[in-house]
């Protein structure tokens, strides 16, 4: 996020970096949990920018879970919000179910345990802050992301279970409705994000979606050989070039 922000700022853009709900030490600000489908939070930040600063051209960049959220929002909005000009998802988990299940296999368990520890720590914090709402025993014997989603998250977030959550929160469900230029970067060697053949067909059928799949890049890496004037962060440069191509910035914005 810092890398994208610095490149966009240097190119003359105004930048907002958004913490997901409960992230960045903000657990005390809301009694609710966060999840991969909270596109409404990004929409509220957009509305705030329009209301407060008169923003007329907005582009969104999201990585991993954030990539799913910004693409989901673009699909939900369609062409109803003219301020939204373009969107970029880097290694987006747009097929949540297959990706969550892949995390539980083989060497990916290393990633799963890292994610899971963070989720459990944050849930414990919510239990301490809001004991009248959250039951700490729900986290007992949770051994996978799917376990956490089934036993801990979904009962508090209006889903009937993990499968219902994965379906309703996935951007894949609304990719056909994206009506602004959208770039999706995915690496074939991403260890756990999976994009199904059905989702690939939907993307191919939508002329607004550019799906760029590289042989290498892992999950949110996409590193290239750095040079004298190139820092090697390929995804950041690619995102910037895409946004510059699809969003017109007046000269006075550059001068400012």
C-alpha cells in the first residue's frame, strides 16, 4: 500500500490508504467483525471523499482480500457511480471457497497458520472489548480458515455458514457486472488463490475486465529485476500505468 501510494502521489494523484475494519488497532471503534465481503466499507470511504473533498474521479486498488472487495464493489455498482473510474485487484481472492480450501493443503498450511493466528488474536480482542456480544469458546479447536469462518465469523456476520459466506462475499459472483476498466493481476504460481474456469470465462466475456496472468509472482509479490531507475515492484508500476491510461488527470492537479 505504501509503494502504490508513493507512486500515485508522485504522479499527481491524491491518495487515501484505508485500514480494513478492526485492523490497525481499531478494534475498539466498532462492535462488528470484518470479512472479505465488506465492500460497503470501501463505498462509505468513497462517499466520504466525495462529500468532504469533492472527489470526482476515484480509482481503487486492492491486494488479496482487498482485491476481492474492490472488485466486488465495482460489480455491485456497475455504472451507477460515475465517480468510480477504474479498479485494480492484485492477487485477488475472487473465488473465496476454493482459495480457503487450498490454504489447508500441503505447505500452504504455513500461510494458513499465520493468517489464522492473526484472526484468533483479533477475535480474542473483540471478546475482551465486547463480552456481551462475543463468546470466546467459539474459537476452541479452530484449526483452519474454514473452521474460523464456520464457527466464529459467520454467526456474527449474517451468514448461514462458511459456504454461504464464500458465495455471497466473492467478487466472482458479480464480475460480469463490472462496467469500468478493471485490471486483475494473478500469478499462475500463487500458492493458494485459485480462480476457477467458470470465473475465467466470466472475465473473458466482460470487455471491461483485463485479466493478466503471469507465470511467476506468487501471492502479491510480482518482483522484477530492479534497475537504476526501476525499483522492481512490477505490480505497482503496472497498476499505475493502467490507472493513468483510464483516468484523465487535469494539468492543474499535476501542478498542485
